[in-house]
C-alpha cells in the first residue's frame, strides 16, 4: 500500500470517527421509523380504501373481496420490498448515505401517490413502488450504522435501531386514531411525503462510514453464493422469510380482525377503525419492549442462535394463543387485547435480533449486498403470507383460524437457525 493511500485512509477514518455515534443512530433511526409509519398505515385504512377502490374498478366491495384483495395488495407491497435487494448492491458500490437518500425519496413519493389512486390497478402499482423504496432503506441504513459506531456500542445501538419500527407503527396508529376520520384514507397516504424532508439532513450531516470508504477489497456479488458464505447467505434469507411471513400473517392483521369483528357486531365504521388503531398501539408496546431489551437478551443468552429459537417459539405460541384461543375459541375480545403486547414482543421484536445479527454475517464489501439479498429474498418468500391469509379467511370465514394455521412457519424456520453462523462476542467482520 502506498504512503499516499495510507494517508488518505487515515484521514477518512479520522473523519468518520469525528461523527457522533448517536448522530448516525438517530439519522438511520428516523429513516426506519418513517418506513414503519408508511408501511403500517395500510393496515388501518385497508377497509376504507378498498371499499372505495374496488367499486371504482368494477368489483363488489364484499367482505370476501376485501379480504382477498387486501391480502393480494399486502403481497404486492412486499414483492416491491423484495425487489429492493438492488439497493444493497448499490449501497456497497456507491455509498450508504447516497443510496439511503434515494430510498427515502422513492418510498415517500409513491406512498403519497397512493392517496391519489383512482382504481385498484393504479393503487397496486404505487404500493409496489413504495415497497421497493421501503426495503432499500434497511439495506443501506443498517450497514451505515454498524460501520459508523464504535465496537463497544455497536450491538446496543444496532438492537435499538429496530425500536424505530414500533415507533413508526405507534405514530401511524395515533394519527389514525386522532385524525383518521378527518383525513380519510387518501389524506393518510398523502402524509407519506413527509419522510422526504429527511434527505437534506442526511446529505449535509452524515458522512460515509470510514470503514466502507477505506476498504480496498474488490468483491463480486457471486461470492455470496460460493463456499462457506453460500450457507450463511441462504440461512439468513430463509430465516428472514420465516419471520417476515409470520409477521405479516399475524399481528399486522390484528386491526383488520378487530374492525371486521366489530363491524359485524353492529359498530359504526368510525368506531371500528378507532379500535383497530388502539389494537395497533397495544401490539407495538410489546414490540418496543422487545427491541429495547434485545441487546440484553442476546447478551444474557450469549448466543444469537439461542435468542432466535426463543423468539421463533414465542411467536408460534403467542399467535395461537391470541387468535385461535382468545378470539376463535373463547370469543374473548378483552383477552385478545391483553395478549397483543406479547404477540408484538415476539413476532415483531425478533427483528431487533436481526438488525444486530444479519450485518455480522457478511464482510464489509458484501454487507449491503448480503443483508439486502437476505432481507429481500425473505420478503419474496414471505409475500405469500398475506395472500394466503386473505384466501384462507375467505374460504373458512375465519381470519383467526387462517392466521393460526400459518404460524407453523416458525417451526419450519428452526433448521435455518442451526445453519446460520454464531457471531456473539465477535467484532464486526472486516
């Protein structure tokens, strides 16, 4: 290595170290929080949006059709999310910060455009593109954080990064509860343009991580699928598929289950929508607790694998207890609400583990590509969940039964945990 190269790298490292870890954390946190807000609004306004868009497209807005098309649109959003793996590759090649800004712009613009849709096809296209942008923010933002902060704070901040998601869900639920009736479903989507304001801050305040700028290693994406790295790549992708399938097939349906149940019992649509928002708030209390505790849980268990097993089995049990037992068998609405924080703790809190673990599985030059591929491939396979829920619910007449049956995906995921590398106690790979 030449002297000039060493001096260049040294100056870059010094520049990166001068940036406050908390400054980087909050920049990436706000981006991911606004992702959560954008992506979760659909859960609260699904019924209202489809009640207008289906008839406008010549389709009856029946209970069964809302279930079928609602699930299909969930899956279309997730497929757009899945296609976002290209953002991870771009983040490795062109910079974490630059690509993060582009992802924020894409998901902000197309979420807002959803509020201008005149039919189901247009709405589906905008949802696909919004998902494409949302998925890329994680692939760029998570490596940005992990590579920018000191090793002694990395695990804690990485684990806390996922608290942004339940906070975004809280915000979406709160906005729905307070102003949903006034804004309507179109106004709610138009709020999605607000994250674009984050772009100016990112570009002017957050530099590229010194580690990624200083790395001179030349690698190909093909290396993700060769040798020992191939086992890691596929294990990561299949674990992500299971938890994404499980999440979007369980607690994201809680507002729809409640709205449908209350409407059938004679409640007004406004009251049913408010209670759906309340359910979202309650669920996310558990998610937030799970994410806040994740660094200590992984530390106590001293194993990423053991932590994953705990959360996979906890997810299975909490889904069955909430939907099949509390709602389907006991018809106990109060018990269902009590169990929702437990559901959120496991099914969504588990992502706090993967904001720590997933970037640890890949070297610097492949971290964006590897993390993006694993997360996005997981979304491709997990995208079947919402469509299956809608179809099963239409066939059986029961959302709880459909959701409980598909929770077996967590059992399917256990072998993939065993395939993944144990990285606890090891520094971030170079």
